[in-house]
């Protein structure tokens, strides 16, 4: 088995093709994860920088 058999071949493998959906998804992850991480740090008594 060579390396090319491990990954599906896409004829239109363009990183900018999914850019319209990647930006809102990344923003949603950011808006959920940052307050969650700050809340966990506050609840655990982590030292402030």
C-alpha cells in the first residue's frame, strides 16, 4: 500500500473552496471555547497573568 491509497483523491482540492463555511465555524468554536476556558480557569483558581 502506497501513500496515495491512504487518502481519497479529490480533483478540486482547494483550501479556499470551503473558506465561506470555515470562517463561521471557526468563529463559533472561538466564541464557545474561550469563555468556557476562562470560566474553568476562574473556577479552578488559576493564577492571573
